[in-house]
C-alpha cells in the first residue's frame, strides 16, 4: 500500500501566507520576542490520579484551562514556513488557530480548525501529534519541547461545544446529486460533512446501530467520551447528512443496488474491522478474545456499566494482552478497570519499537499495567471445561530490521515458560473488511484485502467510486482516514458538479 509523499498544495500555501500577513498576526508576533516565548514551559495537561482512574471509566485528561491554553499558545513562534501544517495530514492552519487562542478568541479558533478538520474535539484527543505536527514544530527545535498543538486543538473545540455556540457553516446551493457513503467511521463522516457543505445529498450507510466506527466501538470512554462523538454526529445531521444505521452494504443492499436507486457517487470507508490471530493452539478457548470483540463488548455494548447493561463479558483476574499498539493499550487499560489484579502487555519486540502513542503507554504504566517485552505466546492452555488457564510463551531477541524498518524479533530456543492467565486479548492488528470487495464486481483489491486507489485522488478502479481510511490503508489512524476523506471529497465534489444541477 504505497502512498504519495505529502506536499502542501499551491492553494494551501497561498492560504497560509495570507493569514500570516494579517495585521493582527503581525502585531501579536511583535508583542513578545521569540526568545521570551522559548522560556515559557509547556503547560501540563491536568489528569485524574492514576490510582483513582484505573478503577473507573471517566476521562483521564481533563483539558487545559483558558489561562493555560493562552500561555501555551504564546509558545508558538508563528514561524513563516509553518512546518506543523505539513506535518498534519489534513493541513490544518495550525499557527492561525493557535494565535487566535493567544488572542483570547477561542470560538474563532474553533471555527478556524473546522475549516479543514470536521472532528477537532476528537483529533485533539486521539491523534498521534507527537509523530506529526508536534514532531516538526519549530519550538521543539528551539527549546526541545514542542507546542502542545493537540491539547490546544482539544481546548478550542471543547470551548465551542461546551458553550453551545457551534456556528453552522453556510451550505452551497443544493445540487440534487445523491452520494452514498459506506461506513460511519472518521473517514465516512468527514466525506459526508464536506459533501453536505458542498450542497450534495449525502446518505451514510452504517452496519452498526450507531455512528462513529472505531471511535465508538474501539476507543474507550476514558480516552474519548461518547458525548463528544455524539455532538459531532449531531453536527453532521444538522448539515443535512442522512444516517441509515443497521444497514450492511453488500448484504442489506449492494453498491449496484444503491446505484440503481439513484446514487451517483460512492465513498467506501468500511474500515479494518477483521481481527488478526496468531494461528497458534488454544486461540479458540473460552476466555481468548480478539481485541475487536473485547472492546466492542466493553465500549459499544457497555459491559463496563454492569448491571445497568447486562452485556455478557468474562472478567479476568489475570489478563494478558498480546500486542503493542493503541488497540493493545486500550484493551489492557480496560481489563484493569474491570477489576484485573494482574493486567499485562506481552509484546514481541522492545519498548523502542512499540507503535502505541507515548501518552497511552505512559498512562498505562501509571495505572499499574505491567509490560513484558521480547516475548510472545506459543500456545494457550485450557482446563477441562475448555476455558483458558495458562499460556506458554517464548522469549525473543532482536535481529535485523524487517520490511517495517523495525528490528525483527527472533525466538530464543529453549526459553519457553508457562504463565497462569484466565483472560487473553489478541491485539495484533486488524485487516480490511472483505464484504465490499466480495460484493462489488470490478472493484480492484490489493493483496492485503485493501481497496486499491490512486493515492492522488483516492479514486478506485470503478468510475464514480472513491475509498479511504482503514479499508485502503489497513489499521492506520483517525487523521490519516480523515486526510483521505478530504482529498476524496474534493474529487467527488468536482465530479458531481461536472454533472450539473439535477432538475426536479
Ligand atoms: C482500539 C483502537 C484504538 C485506536 N486508537 C487510535 C488513536 O488513539 N489514535 C488514532 O489516530 N487512531 C487510533 N486507532 C485507529 C483509528 O481508529 C482508525 O484508523 C480509524 O477509525 C479508521 O477510520 P475509518 O473511518 O477508515 O474506519 P472505522 O473507524 O473502522 O469505521 C468503519 C465503519 O464502517 C462500518 N462498516 C464496515 N463494513 C460496512 C458495510 N459493509 N456496510 C456499512 N457499514 C460498514 C463499520 O461498522 C464502521 O462503523 C485505533 C483503533 C482501534 C481499533
């Protein structure tokens, strides 16, 4: 799944330059010399104490105060080349929104964010800013510590939502053209928002009974409260987007059926919801879950809120989570909150190679999660009733880098050991959902079960069908899914407008 290297478009460059030259921005820059800005400490995100939060599901991060946000915004040097914008997959005009916060114009900052990112309260919480916009921040080069761009994004979006001052954008005149979006995750919701604003009639078809994709069934309440997602979905409804829930495209109706119903452009955003397994003995024992099922039961079906919700859920005392990504962190932190005495990450490489966000690893460590590096299970052992009671693991050492660039784990002969466990969660990756490929003749698929696209346009092999997010990339990130969606939406808009306004 190769991808085009990102560059700012000529339009983005012109937009940033025009903002940079605005008189209020010039004045603000003059109001404090850069050397004084570098002396301001990065403002810490207030967090709930680890020994309290690891027993409940309330949000861990509490958000910056207005005063802290303004101080943090002063740390931005407002540099002319704005590398942070290039580091952002949706090219948010970061310096402009940050400087609006410095000025105290918090709602204007939120509006600025929404020009390019329809889900800022979500991105401010879950994006890996440390490896994107914050990684290339000029303040990081100047002082060693980047501007807390993600925390500021969250602050502005929360400020706007909590004060009920969400301003609806002006919609383009209705074109009468019908768009079908498959899947209501971040990619599908982003396309829906952009095309509704452009005047098209958008319907999102979602297999589950609620919208949000991984944001609702995967990422836990303590990282992303569901009320925030609900507000974002409500915003889309107010833009005129229709949501058809419990609708499995490929089963309830195929894309060809929908075309016959008058849909003229399609965006496939059905994600990567198919769990991967290791294919080792004992994976089908009772008590061995895929992370997808485990998290879906806890989050979407609210097993954590027992007895208000009576979703069946095995609660382990000794829980091993296999994997080292965000999915593994969410699973293990859930297990701890559900009452595990021992909850551990079993990861086959070392801490350095672990793909989870630094903040998630740090929070998990604080909450009492154990990390066992350089080991992997070889089999799970059941009791006479078929329930998992132990796992056999093998120790690893790191060899040469593999195709991912990370050092390959090499098993150490004779290092097997057995560990008692009563619940295991497999969090070793997800693959794209196969249904759309299987039910859409002519849709070219890649070798990993992903939909093949032209990365410059996100167009698929079928004219009038675009795709983006995890169905194209495999398990990736929210902001990359949204970046694909924005690119596709611009192309789809052009295509629909080229058809002209529909009469009647
Ligand atoms: C537990 C977990 C934690 C994560 N944490 C982070 C994080 O902290 N930061 C980050 O950036 N990323 C994170 N990710 C990755 C991120 O959530 C995904 O990359 C992102 O959600 C992909 O968006 P998407 O819209 O492509 O797909 P999804 O979010 O998967 O949405 C796809 C939607 O399509 C629906 N669908 C599937 N098939 C059909 C069909 N045939 N008909 C109708 N609907 C269908 C699904 O039900 C789903 O609602 C995490 C992922 C997981 C699983």
